[in-house]
């Protein structure tokens, strides 16, 4: 196992899903957040994506309640996307990846943060192999594993 994560990270929706569903790695991430060894920074588009993914699985009211609870916890910083648009558009123009992932990468680049995804999604890893990104990309499952 790689060393534990420490510091601030730009995160995508997959990381938030792990937290909200309380998966084993989501629980480990939550504990690190509570111990203040990890700071999670995301963007508005990731919150919208989280809400609609939850909505499809648990319904609108439960999705709304879960997202509001997550945001009210104060353990996640949500950045406005307006300052991220240009860099996100550049990533989308150059890469075959989702728009929300482009905003997560933009957040990392603009705030000089490593980017943390929960899973190794095929489109992202394909792009990483095709041409290296200009920032550090990490995957939660490589770092937070069952002890």
C-alpha cells in the first residue's frame, strides 16, 4: 500500500460518492477528514453531479438531504466554477474526458493541488497513457485500503 494521503486535494464526484455511501474507503477518508489530515476541495459541478447520481439511486428528497448534510458538515470546500471555466474548456478541447472531470482537473491546476479520483475510470486512464497531464492525479483506492 502506498503511504497515506495528507494535505489538500481537488476531488471529483466519485470521491464524494464514496463518502456519502459510507463505503469502506469512504469511511477511511471521512476519518482522515475528521482527524484533519486531508482537506477535500471540490466544485459546484461535482455537487450537481453527486445530487443527480444520488437522486437516481435513492430519490430526490433523500438525495437532497444527503447532499445538504455533506455540505453542512463543513468538511468539504466547494469552489465556484466561474474561475475554472477557461482551463476546464481547454482540458475538454484537448482530452476525451467528461466535463465534470475537466472541472476537477481545472480546480487542481488553478489551486496547485493534486487531483484525487476514487476510481481509475477508463477514459481518464486512457488519456493519461496517451499524454501525461500537467498535474498530479491520484486514485483513492491506491491509498486508502482496508487495514
